[in-house]
């Protein structure tokens, strides 16, 4: 395991954790666009839990690699679903936001596989 892998993984976990915290806190800059995309408010606790679990899983993965891989794949699928949701809502200018969160997760997976 390289220093780069650890740094990118911690960054990915921090970003996913921040995103989860924003959902749990129902931050207006998160909740309002999600409502505009058609995401029901009742889904927010589950979506926040998925991101928080992914963040924790990435950190655990530094010690148990299989957990990190599973968490990374889960987060990549989560953010891919977010891209699809944003695209279905025809808010194409918003597509970079979930990709910004997905990028370090993809990097952590790639560095872990190397």
C-alpha cells in the first residue's frame, strides 16, 4: 500500500462523509436540487446512510482490502446513479457534481488494485 493510495482513500472517504453529513443535515444546497431531480425526501436517510457506509468502508479497506473494494464499488454505483438521476432531470450542468465525488473513489480503487 502506497502513501498515495492512503491519501486518495482518506480524501475519498472524507468527501463521501461530507456528502453524507450534508444529506443528514438536510443542507439546502443538497436537498433542494435533489427535490428538483425528483428524489423523494423519504429517500434522504437511506441515501445518506449509503454514502456514510461507503466512507467508513473505504477507511476500513485500508486494513481489510476486500471491504474497501466493496465500499468503493458501492460508492461508484451510487454516484453513477446520481449522474443518471441528474441527467434524467435534464440538469446537465449539474452532472459534474456527482462526478467530482466519484473521482477520488475511482482513484482509490485504481491505486488499491495497482
